[in-house]
């Protein structure tokens, strides 16, 4: 972000210091990583300077002027938001957008356009220490895409029901003349959709959805192809450069909103076919010594399973090596033990880095990596725990062989492991 700010002519002030509030600003925007005792936050309160969370700022200065298209859900938000921004841009609708990732094809992850749509990723995480609700409740959706509803963020939501309530509140914000585009393959999404005051269109792989693929989804190394059945336009052949059934579903969601907004079908189809994805979403970082290195953001067990299944689809019988860092407070909890065991069973080899927030979790609540290693080995997966972060690079590199596909998975930067692996393999 510091580089991005500098490119925009903004000088970042390193560290936190009350003197950074001199001269006195008109407004302070506080991010959700800032704690209550941050020295600049304390000084802001002392001086009684107006403050807003980032979502409040977006709502006040940007969303008011547009018709928000909000993409929400436990999985797929960033890819679907990026794809929607790309399709609308390629169809010359000049959308505004804000993506929580770096789209490969778009010049930046944000844009202030002249079109009526503002396409925004609807994050369920909290907004700020003084604005504890989920970010997406500030986003005033006119059209809402709901990709999935699964339990996550155990540090904020004590149980599944509390997270469900948050999504229900989001759906209830829709106006009567709005639209809910919801993944009907999920029973939980269907339950949440009942709260919508707006019309609902279900999409997904199953034929009982309003919009779904017809017949077989075919894949090869270049991507996926299918025919979409849509009551609005009939049947249309679609090609995407992405792998995995979850990405077919993401494309269906964008297809629905773009068609309902009146964008030309032929242009939508061309835009879908040219989209190359998002950095850190099954991103191919490079190949060295015959080993292909993939970087992915997956951390929830469902996302891990979908990523590994998609890589199986893409790379066939090549040995698949998964390297996982349980980085979030949720990922490090034992609650998902069985789900992780099922997910990593899709790999041939699985390495587990230490739990990032281990000291913040009670021992009885902590994911037992030793037991997970043992269970995966019983299922035929070469599972290995790595005792320290310093050992992960050497442990993984030593066990790789030509034709392997290795995927690093973490919600953080994982110490730039993909790039470091490539550097070692090139020696």
C-alpha cells in the first residue's frame, strides 16, 4: 500500500505518532486493524476530530452517488468482484469499483467511474474498533450477489447463528426494486434469501437454479467451457480462463447481473472469456526445475478443498503439494479439524506451517496439527508438520521433484514463500 500511495502522490507517514495529526485534519479515517489504544486514535478522540471507519467513508463520499452492486459471501468475493468490474469495464459501462485484491487485468483495484454502478466487495469483517458491525452493512446494496454462507471469523462471531444474522441483515437492506442474485447450491444461502424484500434469482451448478449450466462443464489447461441456461436470453456458450466449479459459479453470478443491467450479451461473453483472474487466487507465480509454483489465498477448509480440486482439474496427474499456513484466528481452531482432513486429502503431499496465532488460542481450542498429520497419513497423504517458520522453505524445497505442482495457501503473505521457493529452485 505504501508504494500505491506514493504513486498517487501521497507521502505515507511511517509508524504512529500523535504529531501526524498536525496540521489538524478535517477527517480521520480509521481502519479495522487499528486498536483503540493506537496513539493516533487516542489523539483523534482527545482533539475531537471527526472520524469515520473506511466503510462509513465509502458510503458517505462514494456510494451515495451510485447504484451499488455488492458481492458478499464467505468464499469467492474477490474473484467475483474483480470479474464483475472487468466485465462492466469491457462493456464500456465505466463502473466505479473497489476490490479487496489485485485483479490481473485491471490497472488498479479501485476506480471512480462515470457509470451508475459501484461494484464493491462486501466484507463481513468488522469496520473499526468504534464501528463493530460488518463492513457490508454500510454498503447500501441495490443489487446483491451472495456467493456462500459458511461459518468463519470465530474471533468476531461466537457461533454460526451470529454470522447468519449478519447476512440476514445485509439481505434485508435491499430495496423492493433491487435484486438478490444468490447461489442456490447452498441451502444456507437459500435460507438467508428468504429475508429478501427484493426479487431473488438463484444461480449455481444444480438444474433447480434459475440460471445454471446445461450439460457437461468441460475443462483443459486453458480453462472451462459450458453453456448457460438463462430465462432472460435462452442458452449461451461461455468460456472462462479459470478452473474449478466454484469459478463457473462466480461467472454465472456476474453473467446474471450484467445481463439484467442490459449489457450486450456478446460483449459480456467476450469479457468473461478474457478475464485472467486475481493475484493470489490460484495465481501461477512461475516454474523452475520443472516445478510449478501456485500462490493462493485459501484458508477456510471449503476454500482449500475447492482450490485443490481445481488444481487437480488443471494439472491432471502431476503430484500436488499443498503448503498451508493456519494464519487467521479461525484457521488455527480445532473446530475445522475434520473439514481440513477432508480438504487436504485431495493433495498428494501436505506441509503445515506453525499456527500463526497459536499463543492467542487456548490449548483445548487449538487445531491439533500432529493429529491432522497422522490422520492424513492414514489416508495416504504425505503429511508433514514443520516446527518453525524458519524451516518451512528448506523442508518444502528439499521434498520437491520435477513435474510437481506446489501451492502455498495463506491469508497472509506467508513470508513471500512462493517467490523464495522459486529462487531456491532456480539455483
